[in-house]
């Protein structure tokens, strides 16, 4: 029996939207990021904007630190569900071509994350600026549109990074235990080592796209390109694991 690509894509979409964990994580990307942005900007936004060290464009995406946790959870949950109660065996029985199965899952997952990421990014930026009055910047500000688009792409890449790693480790919990410290704690501990290896970490590199004038070796698109490489490496490892390991 030949299974069409469109049918596999449709089935993967049904899987994702029927999983409470996946849907909840995807909704949380938008809700958490926008809610924290509104809370922070409505309370201390103007005071912080008047700070001499303020970086208006990058500061507009402060809540991405929380949204990326949710998007990592989405990527991990969407894939880890295949390793619960032998679900992967059922999936591969329906779609024997493992490459097609894996590619369709990643394509649907990535498209969903990109759509939500772009909506979240633009809403976060515009929503926060609504509370800044005379300090507000708009989409006409240098780098603003690039940051909004790139921010959405960055969130999607982090979901794909988590998805690929989950296919390797076969555990969403393990992936969360690795990636959340790796993207949040490690860069904080390393601090501003812009001249060292720290700038090539996926989170640090990808968030260069949010700066108006990035510092260090990586420009905005080069930094996002580094995150693309991290995600691609994880997805390739996941593809190998799905093809070579027993279900």
C-alpha cells in the first residue's frame, strides 16, 4: 500500500492537535510571552526605557526568555509522544517509510511553531510598545521588522532543535532537562563572553537577530544561521535514530 505525502502530513497534524501537551505548549508560547511583556512594560516599561543602558529593540523581546521554554516543550512533547505505549510501532505500521514519517512530523511541527512564533513575535513587539508612550518605537525603527521576523524564526528553530534531540533521546523529560539549562542557565553563567565560544550557543547566537546593533563576531543573520546549524544537526541525528533503531 502506498501512502501519499499529503495523507501523512495530515495525520501528523491530527496527532499534534489531539495531544493536550503539544497544544498546551504551543498556546503557552504566545500566552506566556505576550502576558509577561504586557505585565513588565505596563509596570516598569517607561522607567526602564529611560535607563541610559537601555536597548529599545532587544528589550522589546525580553519575554522571549520565557516563550522559548514553552516552544522547546512543544517540540519535545510532539515527538516524545511517539515513544509512549509503543505508539511509534503503530505509526511505522501505517507509514513504513521512516524517512517520510519523520519528515512529515518535522514539517508539520516546524510549520506550526513558525506560525505561532511569528504571531507571538509581532504581538510581543507591538504590545509592549503600546505602554511606552514617548519612548515607544515602531516597525519603522531600524532592525524592528527584521527582529520580529527573525524572532519568529528563532522560536521555530528552537522547537525543531528540541524535536530532533527528542528523537535521539526518546524522552521529552530528558530533552527538557538538557535544553532548558543549555539555553537559559549556561549563557547566564558564561555572561558576556562575546569573544569566546559562548556566542555560538544556539540561544545566544539566535537572539542576535533581536539586537539593533549586535556585538561580537556574529551579525543578526549569521547568529540565526548558527542556530539553524544546531537545529539541522539535531534533526539529522534524529533522522538517523528513527531510521536505524528498532521501534
